[in-house]
C-alpha cells in the first residue's frame, strides 16, 4: 500500500506522524455533545452497547419503572457516536466506541456526540475505535473510578482530514473489514458447532450414563426423558443449601480478598484457578459467603433469560473469598455429589428448558433460590459420577482445544483489523 509524499509530527503520541496537508484540532471542532434528555418520553426504543456496536435492548415490556428510567436517558439519532467512559481504571477489555444506526435512547452515563457538518460519521467512528484499541481513553479519565466525560474529551486532539479522503478511507476500510469479518464469522460458526457438539456429549452422558445397555425408565420430566433405571431423581433443594451472594456499594470492590464475579461463573464450567476481582470483605463476610470445594454457583440475574442459571463449580476451596450478589451458591450435602460431576451436570443444556419454562421475566430475568431448589437433579452412584466426569473431561478437553485454536485465529484477525484501521486513519498508509 502506498504512503503519502511527506509527513509531519502531529504532536499527539498515539497518532504520531501524519500527512503534511492534514491538520490537528481539538475534538470539539468535530463533535458537539448530545444532551437531549427523554423527559417527555417521546422515544422508547432502548439502545445498549454490545461489543462495539449500538443495538436495541431485547423487548421486555414497558412498565412504570422502565418509563421512569428511560425518562432520564439521552435521545440519539443515526450517525451519533457513543463512548462508554465508565470504569476506565480497571476495565481494559470493553469496546467503548459505537455509532448509532437507529433512533433511540441510551443511558446518560455514556458520552453521546454528534458529528459536525462536513464530516463523515463513519470515518470518525473508525478514528475513535482506533483510539479505543490503543487504550487512549484510559489516560483521560478522572476521579476514583476514572470516568471520562465530554468536558475532558472535547479538548483532546484528532486529525482533521479532507472530506474526500475521509470518504475514500471509509470505502476502503468497509471493504477490507467486511472481508476480515467474513473470516471471523467462519471461525465463530466453527466454535458454535463445537460448543453444540459439547452440549450433546455432556447432556447424553449426564442423563443417560455411559452404558448403552443399561435398563432405562421414564424420569417423569419431559425435558429429561428416559434415564438409567438405578439412578435417583431428586430436587436440588433436598441435596443441600442455597444462598445469594454479597451486595455492596462500589467502594467495597477493587482491593482486598478474592471476589467471585458473575463473569467467573458465566464463562467457566469450574471457577478459575486465579480469581482476579477483589473485595474488602470482613471475616464475617468470608464466613457467610465462603467459596468451598463442591460449591456450585448459578448466575441469578440478567436482562434476558438466556444468561440465567449458568453454573460453575468450585473444585478447590478459595481461602477468604466471597461471591457476588448476582450469583446463587448451592452447597451440596457432603459427599453426595462429586464436584467434577457437578462441573458437567449443572452445565448441561437440558436444564435451560427448566429455567426458560419457569422463569418470571419482567424487566429483568431473575432466578430465585426457590426456583433453583425445584430443579430436578439426577444422581448416579458415586462410582458412575466419577466415570462420567473422567469421560467428559477427556472428550470436552479435546473439543476445547479445537475451540481455543479458532479463538486464537479470531484474535489474530481482530488484531489485523486494528492494525489496518490505525494505519489508514492516521495516514500511515494511503488509499486515495
């Protein structure tokens, strides 16, 4: 790819050298802040961030609580740029920039900006996403939680690129990004297929066992079907005790002792060996909200039922740890369930049918302890629990290795996207 004839120093570290005919101006020359509050409730289409895009929230109905909330939201229109400037001091992963594609309202906790005339919104979305990828925003935040507002952001410097070049760059990047996105999509489809295969293997093993010749009987549960004749069928509530996690204000978190988060459970069949989140838990907290081998944690709340009831088992006691209020801990009676069996049993997709059927979905889905206690649990003899968990560890590890290979490929492709975007929007490469 060609370069420009001559360059000059932009004076901005993350940008570096820019073409000599480009200028550098403060962000306020490109954008004005959007401050149109939805107080009259004229707009009810709720928007949210999702992996660097602005998308509608799932339709979960409108009640008085929702109306009160969205009356404080900001009204935005197609072409507006949204930046999530929250929690910059510890969240280094989130995609923080997105362009609005349909009219709606979004929480006023985000920065909403409208491009001035004579600009390509898509070009400056690419520009701001390049900043995000380099974690430039993380050096701008203020306060204990390192929060960024338009007040600080408007003074930051950006390249002023001739409109003709903006449009040419957007056309080039749209084409190249579409090609890379198709490659990413192919890898993601492979991951989805492998995960589906995992669930088929897990569900069959934990509901039918490993012996294809074992006599079967009707479980009496439509979403379980037939099960081995000698297995016990019990309700979770009769096998142990449940407890919600600890809830506290923001000052409670960020330092101290291990804190098992929603993400630790949602993303993992078993809790990570290293718990990264911390909380200033007291000895009393650590006693009542302890995390011990054999404990099974369930995700408790979400905006959709799809993320409710995901489980993660603790395979090794975590000293001085506590767990999040968005979780429910199930502590089985000692020696009744092998933890390695729990790892797979409660993660089986068949249980989703129970949660989806029974969930009371209002503005947010919420799993109660009472509902969780009603979950049917199949109990093979302990020797079979161990055999099943050994079998699944072998089978699932093999599939996970394939999945990890696909994820690495996606990561490389994502990195390639960021390199190309950064090179082009800062003028290191010429496309016109």
